[in-house]
C-alpha cells in the first residue's frame, strides 16, 4: 500500500483538480471514488490487475488500486498484435483485465473475462476474504527493438526510489505542473506519475499523442517538467517555430535514444543549461546524465548518477558491454513459471546488452550489442552511420539494416526518408560516399515512406529488416 498511502497523505486536504486529461479532470475525492468503484470488479483471489487501452484515467486508478491491494500492475500495449496479447495473458495468468471497447470485444470472442472501462458502474459484490498479494508491484514489458519483449518486475519501493532520484537530479521538489505524453504502459510515464505523487501539484496526460498537441499543451498549461523521448526532440528541431512554446519548462530532458551531435548543438542554442540528456533502461531507470553546463564531452551521455555503478566489459578493446548495478535495479525478469530470474552476475552487475566506453568518467554510448553487424570481419554499429546520415539536409529519417548475400556474408542497406521527395537517389549516394568511411558505405539504398519505430521512437529493427527484404526482393 506504499504508493497508495503516499497519494492519500499528499492530497487528502487538496480540493483542487489535480489530474487533467484532454477532455476530463479529477480532484482527489473523485479519483478515490473511481478506485473504490474499480475495486468492486477485482477478483482478489488473483494476484494481478491489468489494463489494455490508450492513456486513460483508469491507468492511474488501477495503478493506485494495485498498490492498495498489493497486487501486480500489468499495463499492456493496446497496439500489440492480438495473438501477442493473448499469449501474454495466458503465460502470465492475467485474470483481472480492464480494457477498452475494441479489446473487450476481442477477448469476449476468446471467452476471456474482462471489464470494459466504459461500462463500469456501481455494483454490490460480496467481499472475498482471501487476498493473494505479491511483492512484485509492476510488470512492465520492454519495448525491445530486436526481439520479444521481456516482463520486467519492479516493486513499489524501487519505483519510488527512481522517482526520488529524478526529483533530486533535476531539482523538481517545487514543480507544480507535470506532463505525461508517452504511453502509460511504459515505465517512463509511470515514473512521472510517481514524481507527481511525491511532489504534489498537478499532472496532465495526453491521451492520443501528436507533436503539435504536445507543444500546445506545454504552452497553454505552462508545464514545468516532462520527459521527452529523443524522437520528440528531433521533431522539435525540424519544427523550430514550436521551440518558443516551451519557455515554461524548468528542464528539457531527452531520453530513450541518443541524439545526434548536430541536434544536440542545435537544441542547446535554444535551451542552454536547461537541456539534459540521459542514458538508462527500464531495468535500471536513469544511469547517467549529461548536464550541458560543461560543454566538454558533448558527444557522451554523461556521468553516472549517485547510487549507480557502471563498468565496461572487455576494456582492452575500448568498446565493450555496459554493465551496471544500483539500488534502483529491477527485481528481475518474471518467467513463465511465475519466478523471477535475477539476470545479474556474481558481482551484482546487470548486462545491459548496450555497448560503450568511458573517457574521463564520461560514458559514450555506441549502440546495441544485438544491432552490431559484421562486415568482412569489421564490427559495424548502425547507430554510428545513422547519426552521420541524419546530419544531411536531404534526409528526414534513416536506419541501417543488414542483408545476407548468397555466401551468408552481411551487407549494409540504408533505408531512408527524404525531406523533399523530389531529391534524386544519386544525391543521397553522393552524400554517403563523401561522408562515410569505406567500411560504413551501404551496399544497398532504399527510399521508403516511414522508418518503423516503436512508441518510444526507437527503430524497430525486426520490422525494418522485413521491409528491406520485401522491398529489395532479396
């Protein structure tokens, strides 16, 4: 009940509206009524509560209810393929499912009991004495770009430690207005919710995201803090007229993926010391932070934050896998048998699967280990090439894929989106020849309408490879 009790303590004497969605707003008592209302629909013999819908007040309601009842909270992506949702529900024995109209109808056809959040009303139900609780509070699925999502297990204590760490890191103690623009089934959005619970004030939630909506809400409501994903920063740079809408922000924090050096330089011209870039992952939250008060090591992702230790595996070759340990580390991955796999080494370090190196205590991120491509024995990191190509005034977006030839040798393909569709392919090829080293040069060039990305703006490389193979017929 840790988070639920903190919420009650923080807001019990507050009579103002504190939670704002696009077409609705709620005060403390209204929210508690919804929590009590939803509780009547929960079978307490099961140790989990799940929600499958776009950003909705019931994400917050069920998050608090899960804390109150000491149950696992399992928010799922409503945009996932139906077969994947059904598989997750079956494997993790999810019973208390709350969802929107569309998902509710699909589940009913499969004879899976669920509660449609649009049809919740006051009911009288006998209390069930037995109450199955769990030390795992949140089950969050990774937004993996290369494989199947993994269920990350987190406790209430860990979630609060992460929020407290961010409050201190970005000086948020007196923040009054916070915005959630990312999906509420992701840990980044839930961290903002916890920061709101700890600091008080008001929180605004975008239900269905688009970029103009984001900047207009920040301007209209005078939002003071939110986490930006790097793709949103890139959109901001492409639409510079909106930059002045963000004057109310105390800090501008970029997360999820690293920015190109060029875009960092552009954004700092407008935001100066207010801009921060961080490196982290759902398994450990924020691990490093780059404050641009010091303009040296501009290409890094910063220094480790307090309470975090990072080491590089394979130091002799400079670049190696990033390992970390911290007090905010996740409990582990929940397996199909309901047990938690710790996934840490004997020294208590977690292998991130990310690659990087240190220079004078600054961490430089080079890419994902899984993304590395071997071309004629040379290790190629797609992110290195993508950063250079995105500096072109011709290219709006791009991604590097790998294609195997008849001898099973890997070859590079660049898939790209043009800023101006009339630009010739030869100009893109010339830019590559003039800007890239010989071993970074793509063998294939593919113009497409959109680079496949997940909800956090990360390239979905599984989908990308399928698109490339299909389009090139290789």
